[in-house]
């Protein structure tokens, strides 16, 4: 078997000044399993290794004045160039995590899961030198409209969402079901016991009738999404039966 056959399906390199922040999350649970199965390779890279001088300074004061420190361009450019050089045949996609980026969502996670190699740059402090944005990165991604202290947790969020979609990680059926349900919220789940503190499991789930169960679940998804996230319904792929069910809910409301 050549080396190519042993290559992981996806390599993710996280460039950070806090590489140890990743030890816990990457060493546990699902991602750990994917790494053990050699499906993915995830590695935290210390940005300071690419900084010059005795102090290995990665940041500096902003030109023009103002508060806070800005990530210097040189360490980030050097880090990416170094990772690109050692990557051989893969063409890495370089992503900067920043609140100013395009909003991360399931569709983007699916797109990134098709790549072979991601380099995630975790910003810190007030920001990064603009030349990193214009001359180094392919994408800027935000995980939501709130500001965290740095890009490490966003990079982990992205890693988790992408790794579970790498072909071979989940069972094919789970992904098919997930894409069928895309843009809808989940239906309610129950497990044993059938009654707990007076709260009963809906009888349809105990009926053994798979057709009825599937219909009930789909209707629950539609109802929940309509109530909690009507914005999602506009983008969802709905069958004529789905649409009829939603119309029936609307007319109930109108009465
Ligand atoms: N860095 C700080 N806040 C962030 C956010 N919401 N998304 C991505 N990177 C960030």
C-alpha cells in the first residue's frame, strides 16, 4: 500500500497561539474516533513557531493609533506557506475565523467536508493585519453574530460540524435522512420508560406502524419549524403533502 492510500480523507490544521486549547476537545468523543480511524487528521499548530525574535512576537500596535493589538502578517504568512509546502499534493483551503466573515451553516459545512485539506487561522485580540485577509486567505467565516475572545472556539465548532460529514464517518443513511430533513428542526425524541412522572410517550411511537411513525415525525418537524423558525421553512424542500399539512395548520390558526 502506497502512502497515498494511507492519507486521511481530510486534514485540518489549526493555526493558533493557544495550541493546548485544542487538547481536550480533540482528544475526546467523536473527533477522537475519526482521528483514530485515520479518517481525518487534526493538528494544532503554534503560531509562535513562525514568529521572529527572542520574544516571538505575533502582534503589534495598530498603525494610526487605537486600542488593542493586531496580529502581524509575517507569522501567519510563514505558517501557511510552511503548511502548504509540507502538504505535497493537496491544495489547502485557508480560512480565517472572524466575526466579519460569511456566516457558517450546514450547507457550508457540507461544502468544506468535500475538501482534502483545511487550514484554519484563529484570530485573536482586536483583529489581524488586513493583508492577511487580502493576500493569504480563501475564505473568512463567522460562526454567528456575537464576538468571542478569539477564533479557537469557532475553529472547533467548524471542525466538529465538518468532521461528522466526512464520508465514512456517519452511516450513509443518517446523512440521507439528514439531508431529507435539511432546513427543518428535528422531531421530538423519546426513549424508555413509556410514562415518566405522568408524561406519556405519544402512542403512535409505540404502535410499531412505521408508516404512521414516519408521517407523525415529518408533521412534528413541520409544526415545530413553523412555530420556532418560520424563516427556515421558506428554504426547505417541501412535498405537496408537507404543504397541505402546513396549510391545514394555518387554517386551524385562522379559525
Ligand atoms: N472570533 C471572534 N468571534 C468570532 C465569531 N463569532 N466567529 C468567528 N470567529 C470569531
